[in-house]
C-alpha cells in the first residue's frame, strides 16, 4: 500500500486485459514471462502499491502503481493439454503490465474466458 | 576464511560484510532470520482449526487475515498483505511462486525445499492436477483448480476444506488434521480415521 497514485484505476473487476510482452527484458520485473501476451479477466483491484520494479533498484517505488488480480485460463497459457479445461491461473499484476484486451491484437484473444 | 574456503562461501561472506558496512542491512537481519526460523506452519494450523469451528472467525480470516491472525497471537505483520484463500467443493486453490519463493513466512515459517524447486514452480502452473496426484490427492473432476502465482506484494495461505466426519471434533483435535501441504494447497488435511 502506498500514497495515492495520480491516476485513478484504469481497470475494474470484469475487464478483459492483455498482459504486455517484453521478451527482451533483462531487468528485474514482477511479471513472469509465461503470462506475457496472455489475455485474462480482472477479478480484484488491490489499490496503489509502490512499484516493486523500481524498489528492486533502490528507488523509492514512486509513482505508486495499481495492482490487480487477474485470472487466465491455464489452457490458454499452456495449450499442450496438460491441464484440465476449467483450471485457471490467478496472478497479481501491476497496471503498467496491462492493456485493454480489445486494444491489443494478440493471437490469444480468441480464448478469452467469459 | 582460509584458502580452502569455497569461492561461493567467500563471496557470500564478502557480500554480507559490505552490506553491513554500507548500512544496507544491520544486525536486525540476524534477529529477523532467527524470528522467522522459530515460526512454523503450526501457526497456520491454529488459524484453520479456529475457522473450522467458528464461522464468524472464518469470515474475518477471509476478509482481513492479518487482523484475524493477531486475534490468535499470530503476528503476520512482517507480511505486507496476508491473504487466506478458502477451498470449497467447487474451487481448490494451489499456491506457487514461479518467479522465486514468495511464501507467508511470518505465519508458516520457511517453505519446504520442494516449494523452491524448479520442478514445482514450473509444473504447478502447467499441470496442477498431475502435481496434486503426485502429492497423493486427486481433485474430483468437477472441482476447478485455481493456481495462485504469488508474484507480487500479497502472500497466500490456503484454508482447506474441513474433513468429512470431523463434525464432533474439538478445535485442538481438528488442528491435528491440518498438514503443512494443505496450507499450500498441495493436498488435503488428514482424513479423520488417521487422526
């Protein structure tokens, strides 16, 4: 939890979001590679947090960033059939890693959950 | 330190000295490590058994886990945000940290070695049902698995389903049914017959 961010939350519960892809990223980030590019649904808005990706480099974590719980079907992340159809991933992601799903021409959008 | 000390150990020693010298950490780190080491998942078992016998407590544990822990003298303050996830007949939560080894240590103590293993961290998200089966429990077909990847500021503990046939049991006896694995979601509590 941190002081108020300058911007209100961009996403609300129920919004479909796409996770930003940064394949060449070499710095410490808190969004694992396996969810980058995936499309999920916001299930929780957890308020502004100090940015851990700035804190990791000794900065003060400002400006604070909104944190969201996002659910993504496992079958979308790993289409090789190892998981069961209804199983999902729940993961916390920071706002700068999310885009509205309909703004992003990702190849995975056809598997957006309801 | 001697010439025979392995390189890695010498590096750790040098790093530690530097961190203290430059004021990045102080002796408090030792105290904190000691405090963490004294903590055990038995604290989590106490929260669970209370929640099983007291519906109002269960609700408080699910809405404000830190405050609910404090009621039982479990200090979760070292965790930024402590969240308890309830397993039901419909939904089974399984906790993993794919990036590293995030774990609610203040409540559950150190994570088991397998929790930090690459095998668990990669397979828990890819094939959770298979991982659960290897831990000795197969989730029923209609039960949805929610794999919770602790990649951020929040730390998770699972509130497992209360075992069938445990209706008449005391809170203390119920505590004996809780296992560490059930608090991570890689298994069920002990069945009543085993208690």
